[in-house]
């Protein structure tokens, strides 16, 4: 008997799709995606799937490619260098050249197998080549599972800013094989857990309590608990995306809890010194301390977040002696996409399971929070 598969539907009219979460799905990729491709008219002889991956996720891409080939797909696999520098237009241009050589057409399926960098880059290629190719996400990192693979935001970096060049291009489906997480380095796995915790804080108190109760099992990467945590995170993000697909109402801003502080820390430390999830974990604690100072939540609600993050072995404060200055942090935070005319805005909790976008937070209050430890 195959392990259970949980399916989450993202309801976006004609752009609706499903997210399948289960163990061993990459080895059954062809079977799993057949309903998705058939619904888009991609069937019969001559079907071409171009798998785009990186050197880290290449073994997972081979597993999926074998399944597709056995089911009669024509396949090609393009292996990119790993890391954030891959998200640039020069790489995109090279991928266009490969698609021309492969005689790709609008029935060609682009399959992203890897983390967020691969998904963002491959998705941008799919969005822009021949005015749009069908696109399938097969994320292999926890961060990509619960965040970047859901919602249709694709893009690459500009030398002056991350994700400046991009599009909204929804996938035809997302295939999440939880077994892939067993090969993920411990630090990357734990960094992804920060985004999982975030969903509990911003949208679902019951889910937060589940994470508290299952922290040890999650740390051990136990399959059933992991499947439930990923599926619930995807459902919560899908609920937000369904209401604000193109980021026009501001609702998607709630997904940035902890990110105003976190992005500033990440940038000032140099990308890679702190992983994104590690910076977000610290940022969530800073944001909760700020909410406390403003009388929006209780100290115990902050303490619960700190305890859970620490139970998952995530940082809750910056290493002593290595924290950027208050002025450096403020300058970076003024560049945050939620800011208006340089005025700081924050996503702040009102209780576990609910947050609000707060305008005009007094800058001196933010300075006080930055001067003290986050944890």
C-alpha cells in the first residue's frame, strides 16, 4: 500500500491547481501528474517535459525523469549551479537557448525540481518563453515546499535588488515528496521550519499548538507529522493567495511576518551568513517584542514563539557582537516593500493565530527594540 497523499486545492478559477503532499511521490511522478497534464490538453505521443534542477537536487530530478520516461514522455534535464547567483537574466537567456534547441512549444512542460531558486528561475522561464508554458513545481526543500512553490510568484534578481524582475505564473500543480527532505542538510531543514512556525502565528492558533506538541517529532523528520505540517502550511498560504493572487489588496502582506526585521538582518550580514529562515526566526521575535511594547500582545505570547523556535533549534537572537547597528537596520527596513514614503510598517500579532499590518509605528520604539536582545 502506498503512503497516504494529502491534496490541497488552490482555487483560482481557470488557473486552479492542486498540491499533492506525500512520501515517495517523485518515483511516481508520471502517475501523480497525469490528471493535471491531461486537464491542460498535454497528452499523447511527443509530449516533452524539460526538467530544470540544480546540482544539489539532481538526484531527485533523475528519479522524476525516470518515472516520466517510463510513462512515454520525452524528457530533457538541465542542471544549473546551486545558489542565489543562479537567479539572473544571463541564466534565463541560456535556458531560452536550450528550449529553442529542444524545439519547445506551448505544450512543453517545464518542471522545476529543487529549492526556491530553481522554482523561481524555471517558473520565470515558463512564464516568458513563447508567452507562457505550462509549469510544474516539484520542490525538494522545506522552504520551497511551504512557501515559494505555492502562489505563482516567479522571478529573478537584478544587480540592485532581489526578485525585481518577475511575473505571476501559476503552476499546473505542485508535487511535494516529503522523502526528499531526508537528504536536506540539517541547517537548511531547520531554516524552513521558521516559515512553518510563521503560519501558525499569523493564521492558525490550533496549528501553532500542534507544532508545539510535535516539535520533537518534527525535528526527527517523522514522515506523518511532516506531511501534516507541510499540508497545513500549504493550505494556509493557499487561503491567502486565493484572496489576493496578484498582491493588489495588501492581504498577502500578512505572509511577511518577521520579514521586515529578517530581510534587513539577512542583507546586512551578507546573504549566506544567515539563512533566510534563520533571519525570519529572529525577525519574528523582534516583531513580537515590538507588538508587546505597543500593547498588542502579552509577553507570554512572545515567550511561546521563542520556546517553539528554540525547540526547533532556530536562532531567536543575533549572535553577540555580530548584530548590525541600529541605524543600519533602520535604513534597510525603510526599503522594505511594505514601507510607505520611508515610514515603517510592520505585520504584528494581536494574538497567536492573528496579525495585522500596522502603520506609523514610532521610530523610537523600533530603536528601543533593536537596542535590546530579541530573545
